C-alpha cells in the first residue's frame, strides 16, 4: 500500500479535484441549481492533502526526520483534512 501511495496518491487527489470541480460546474451552470455544499473547495482540500502525503512518503519534505515524525505528520494532515471537510459541510448546512 505504501508503494502504491508513493506513485499514485497525487494522481488520485488530482482526479478528485477534477471530478468535484466538474460536478460543481455542472450543477451551477448547466442545471442552474444552487447548492450550498462547495464541491470545488472540498476537492481542492482533498487534492492538497493527498499531494502532501505523497510528497512526505517520497521524502520531498521532511527528508531529514525519522519515520515516526513523518507518520505523525501524515496523521496530522489526515485529521486536519477531515476537520476542513467537516467545516465545509457544516458551513453548507448553515447557509
């Protein structure tokens, strides 16, 4: 799983960004439906998180630190991404 993540996690995040942005454009401009959930921002947050995790695994960032520090940073990125997505969802419910 780690080797797969090193190679393809960034591509997966970019694909999620493209799909979510395309879906939001489709909803807003073709169906003319006002959605309160920001699919584009959720895709961007997901793409940024997956790219950061891939760069950490490929040792582009934190190359001088131990595996323990890298693992903790990856968990921090995952939990902060979940928090940001929950915030986007909560914001969409209130508006």
